C-alpha cells in the first residue's frame, strides 16, 4: 500500500489570501503560511499545463477596498492515484483593489 503526503497547493493559498483580504486581523502564522505557499504556482508532481491568466474581474466593492480575481484553467494533467484524490482544475489569484476609482454620484 502506498501513502502520499498531502501538500497545500495554489487553491489553499488562494483561500488563505482571500480570508486575509476580507479579514481585519491577520495572525503571523497565517501570513507565514500564505507567503510560503505563494510561490507554489503548480502541482508538485505529475505532468500538467495551465492556460494563460484571464482578465481581472471587477472589484468586489465599488468604493475603495475590495478584491479582484484572475483565473486560469488546468488544461491537462497526469497525476499518480493516491488513496484520496483531490484535483485542482482551476486556479484563482486575488489582488487588493486599494486604487479603485470611486463612482461619481
């Protein structure tokens, strides 16, 4: 029986970053975990190909702050078959919208 070690990938980093962007407080542990995962852009094993990044979405708030997202798709992949299979077929990266224009009323 083979066992595979689970490793947080880009989706985990995205979820952590989204939580950090929408939260008013950040713990040092969360920040460190996100920074260590931030450079992991692709699965750590198998063969794969990602599409190019799409255009940025609109900011989640129309008047300052908020988050915008960019998305790309996993085009093909071959991964070993572990006991539990979790395959990320979509990756999302966020950015802060601190410089967003305010609507004129």
